[in-house]
C-alpha cells in the first residue's frame, strides 16, 4: 500500500503557530501602549477671578463649551471673587450642575456671595490657606441688604444646590440669612462665612491645597494633560470694545457721523462711519450679555424720531426731544446690567462711568464739529481731495443762474423749510438760501443778510 503524501509538514505548522503567537504578542504590546497613552486625563482649567456679571456668565458658557469639545475628563475652576449679580450666578450654577463631567473648584482666597453659590454647585471644593467662603447675603448697589424677596430666592438656591451635592443645606442658608442660628456654627445676627479649616470641618471643603497639582494628586490623578482656557481672538476683540474709553470714541463717531450726514444729505462717508461705529458699539455689549433687544431697539427708535422731526414734522418738538432722550438713554443702558430699569443691583460707580462715557462722547462730537471741522478744511489731506481754486466772475466764470442786481437787504418768504438750507421767494422769484444754523418754517418772512455765491444767507424777520 503506497504511503500517504504529506502536503503540510509539521515543521511548517510549527512555523505558522510561532508567527501567530508573535503577532498576538506584538498586537497586545501595541494595545497596552495605546491604553497607557489614553489613560492621560484631560484636565480643563478655567478662572473666575472677576465680578459675576453678564460678561463672566458668557465667559463660563464659552469655557464649558470648549471643555465639551475637547472631551475633558475633569474641569477645575480657580476662583477668587467677591460675587456679583444673582441672576448671572444662577445661570453659572445651572451650567455647572448640568455639566456631565466632574467640576472641581479651587478657591484661591475668596468665594463670597455669588462666588459661594457657584462653589457649592461644584462636585468638590478645595481651598488655599487663608481663603474664605460664604457671606452670600444679597445686597443693593449701596451695599445694604436687599428686600426679603431677593434673600428668599438666594436662600432657596443655596439650599437646593447644597442638597444636590450632599452638603448641609441649613449651613448654606445661614450664609445668606443672618437670622439663622446653628449650634456651635453660627450665631444669630451674623452671616456665616467659613475659613478653610472651618469649611473642611463642616463639609464645605474637601481639603486645603496650595495649587491645582495638589488637587490632582489627592484625586489619584498622576497622568494628566492640563488645558488652560483662554479667550479666542474674537472674544478678545469683544472685550477690547467693552472698554469705556473705546465706547466713548465710538459714541463720538456715531453722533458726529449722524450730524454731518444731516448737514450734507445723501449716503456718504459720515453715515457709513456712524453705521460701522454703531455695529462695533452694540454687538460687543450684546455678545457680552449686557445689551438687551429692547435697549438696541430704543436706539433705532430714537434715531427714527429725530429724522422724523427734521424731515417731516415742522419745528423741533416732542418727537425730536423724545428721540434725543431715547438715543442717549440707549447708549447708557447697554453698558449697565439693569433689569428693565431696575438698578437695585447696579453699582453707583458703574452708572457714573456709563453716563460719563456717553456725555464725553457727546461733548467730543461737538468739539469735532466746531473745532475739528475747521482744522480738517485747512489740512493737507482736505486740500488734496477738495477743489481749492476759485472761479471768479472777473475771470470770465459765471453760474448757470445769476443775478443782475444785489438782493442784500431784500425781504421775502421761505418757499420751503430752511433746515438750515432750502429755497426762498422774493418778488415771485425762487432762490437758493440758507440760515445761520437756525430752522425757519415755510412761508415765514425772511430778510437777506449776505450773498454767498449763488446762494443767499437769510434770517427770520421777527413778528411785529
């Protein structure tokens, strides 16, 4: 019987098995290496080191969105604030409570008032030596305790936030209400504030630390990458335009541009400059959370009323005055964190800065009009772009419509409204005319006081 043909020798089988095991070992080593790389935690660090207001609200929203985008494993807030607006603190508190990943706060000196509420919303609290947390009583702009309805709202937020994170809600309330007395912790008549050691003792701080690295070490996070949040270029531009000095310059351009455009009707450079300045003025405050829709609408309503008064309604009355009030009020209000004209929690210095900025811009526009305009006409740039030669009659030049006799001292009536330019009628003849800046209604008696080329300067003849 013939021998069976061995098509697959044992030696080849052993080689294949060996290659297979080498492949498995190599794949396992690579996987372990990838796993070791992937175990590095992404730690996202942001700061709350300023007043809690719409700008901080916007900053926190942008920061937490960035943390989501990079899929951060942990967020750490470094805090040092004396508090701020309750409504913005509530928004920040809600964002923190709803964030899917753990958020820790490192109180590096102060977490007062709204800062205490935000800290209690975090999953864990760590404090630097010499730091404090508490004093969450709601106060008005004058520094006095706000009415009880505001205190009640703050107490409920502190209580519910503490409960959500397993902290004593009664202690949280005592940080707001000085009438709450807790044995051996707080006495009646004093708002509760904890030092670092007291906060640790009563469960409002996990540990005393000196820096973020110590926090990570205490949480057994040894392999990590820290990502510090910085504002994007566009957000830095927004912050730049929120500067009161820049706001004042923009107000100057807005008002000056509108005035120049009204003096020289037609869409030109003054109107364009005013529109651009308006955009740069309102958008940063809107993105920063300060400007409300109704405040911006008030500005455009004011401009519309002023235009209506000038071009449609004779004289200058209710519509014009209302338009000016609306326009200036809007420019002031967008800089203030008011709640529909409620300035209870707006600091007096903020109101002063907003009014001063607007008044400075208004005064600057008048200076630009009456002083800068003259200098502009004499500048080299203006002489390059403007016609400087005079086409004198003695040299043979003449206008399309010319007068054969002087009209100086002649009397007539305003054929149209003069604001300050328009047309007049003298002995059934129509002439171009202008005033010294005042407004003259149609059909009012006038007198020619000067001849300026093809136009006449006139004044109103007083009645009687």
